[in-house]
C-alpha cells in the first residue's frame, strides 16, 4: 500500500511550485522588458506594462504568503493549535484588508510569519526539542529555519522594493540566510565534520 504524503511534504511541494512559477514570471518579465525596450516607451505605457506584470504575479505572491502563514507556525504548534492560529491569522489579515487594503492585510501575515520564524530560528540555534521537524539533526534543522527565513524576507523585499536602502538590506540578508541554510541542509555531514575538527584543534591548543 502506497504511503500517503505527509502534511509537511505537501506544504513544501506547494511552496516550491509557487516559487517556481514566480521565478518564471520574473524571468519572462526581464527578457520581455529588454526585448521590447520597455524602458524607451512613454511613462504611461511603461506604467501599464508594470501594472500588467504585477497583476499576473499578484495571485502567486498571495498564495506564497498564505502558505508561509501555515508552514512556519507548524514548527511551533501541534496540529490542533496550528488550525486555531491559522484561523486567527486569516481573520486578522481579512480585517486589515477591509480597513486598510489588501496589501496591508498580506503584510500582517508576513510580519506575523517573520516574528514566528525568528522565534523558530532562535529555538533551532539553542537546539530546542519543542520544534516540530520531519528531519533530525541540529544542522539540518538550523538550515531549514534559515531557508524559511530567507523566503519570508524575499517576499518582504517584494513589498519594499521602492525603498532603496531597506531593499538592499533585505536582499543581502535574504541571500545570506538562504546560502547558509542550503549549505547546512545539503552538506550537514560536512559541516559536522568541520565543526568537530575545529573543536578538536581548540582542545589540543588548550591542552
């Protein structure tokens, strides 16, 4: 009998698919911008092009934000509490959307996800057993936490790309978190060996 895919696996699969689609849209947009020489068009035509591209990518960004709102809390909460938290988060986002607009509602989800992910990262650094991960191992858990943090910051960067200084800060923090996260996840054995060698060298010096 075929094993049913886990909840965690389905969330990862959905997040990967949405990120892949967003990447394709961004790549297409960049090549089209160059080929059609959009930068030479009149300001109104250029704004219309940007509006069309934003309209195309918006549903997938919304989907990614909602997936993050589910995926990150499950590291901290059991399934029952996860459903309650997700309901409260969606309700808060809907209320903010009605009062201040959809972008603000999505920003509520993102900021909540960022706060939770920073908490997850802190607990992963100290090796807490309270976190719910499918994979075992300190470095794999730390790497997973950094990758998720990178994804949250990546989406935040999409919100604040007009703010040059904040955009650059988010970009480099996102890049650093993602690179270290992937290194810890995919080369965990190498990292363990490297840390063990460094510890052994320090012990020899102290001895």
